[in-house]
C-alpha cells in the first residue's frame, strides 16, 4: 500500500489526541502507533482502525504534560 500521510494531530481535550490522515480506498485498514520517545522503544502502543473509510481516530487516557510521537501505516488483507 501507499504511504499514509498524517494531516494533523490535535488535542481536543486534556489527556487526548486526535489524529487525522488522508484516506486511501485501496486498503483494508490502518495501524496507528504512538510512543513517548522518538525511537518508539518505550511506552509504545498500537491502535488498529479496521475501516478504510475512517480518516481520524481519537486516542484517550494519555498522560498530561508528556510528548507523544505518532506514526501510521496502512495494510491490505489478501484472501
């Protein structure tokens, strides 16, 4: 699949982040990874979005005052 482009990451409320990306209709879903360090070696969590039509995801239960790093990738299920 093509590389997913993150449009923006916002903070709608305390301890939340909303990730918005550009939709690709040729894929099955998206996998979002976020961590508290740039190398994604500690505090890493993964969220799966199984519907390709979704273009945003809100992640809750974050720690106040921490910096989070985000990456997203798309995937295709074949048979």
